[in-house]
């Protein structure tokens, strides 16, 4: 495991959503996500941090599975992704089909969450996303892969158990090598301690979780 973070293209990102390889890999990801527990953690933290009436934006929402599971009224829920609005997306909730760097609606998003999304980006891009969070957000909750030798080992052991597709096996390694450790993510986002109270957790099941709340 390289101690330096490396960002590479993932095969799944270049596949048509309805091709068999993409369907199989998304199935694997749903299993891995459940085991890592990142979505459950995001939901628990959000319940204790979101103020009444605050809009919640999920960036990199994919099929909208996480956002739909959050305990947030539809009219206070928004999602951002390159993909079009899913058929199951709730009426009254906003869906923004946009590149994260082209999104113009940050000022209306006081609470931002993401699950397995920010590892796709370089340090420069993370700095640009962080600049928007610094200007507009009050709470930021992020769940990502932990870049560590044990993450690679656990993933290698898990793949034959769940019958992981070859795309999943490749992309899982890429995700881990692009993951985070220690204070990397808040530092890359530019969430300065003078303005943000941030905590980072590295879980036993290869998860990296960052909670950031703007100081009063």
C-alpha cells in the first residue's frame, strides 16, 4: 500500500449504467456499503446535527439510495450527480444534474453529505469543493475508504466471499489507493480549525469518516 494518495480512473465510471458489468458492480457496491456502515453513520450523525428546516444536499448521489434513506422531509432534500433524476426520486425533493464543480446552488445547502465520492478527486479539485463548503455550509459529513494496508487486505478477503465482479475488484483497489487517512481530508478541503470543529474516525472495517461543524 503506497503511503501517498493516488487518484486513478475507475472502470465503473466509464460504463453505461445498464450494461451487465455495471449492474453487477453496483450490486457488489451495495453489499460493501452495508458492511462498511458509512450510510448508517451518516444518517445517525445527521439526526443529531441538522437544524429544523435546514436543506440537506448529497453530492455524488448516484441512484439516490442514501439520500432517500435519510430522515429528511422531501422539500428539504437535494441531490447532485452527473446522472439524470432517478425514477424513484421523491416528489418535492430537488435533483441537480451537474458536475460538482459547475454547481451554482451551494448557497442554499447548509448541510452537505457524501458517501464514497470525494476519493475521485485530486487535491486541487478537493480544494475547489472545499472553498464552496467554506463559503456556504454549516455541517459537512463525509464517508470514504480508508487508505491503509488493512483496507486492502479486508477487500481482498471479501471479494471471493461475495463473488465480486472483476470491475469491482479493480475499482476497489483504486478506491482504497485514493482514500484518506488522518487529517488529510479536512486539510485538503481547507476546513481550518479556526473556523471548523472537525473529527476524523478510521474504522475497523476500512472506513474513513469526517464530521465538520462550523464554529459559532
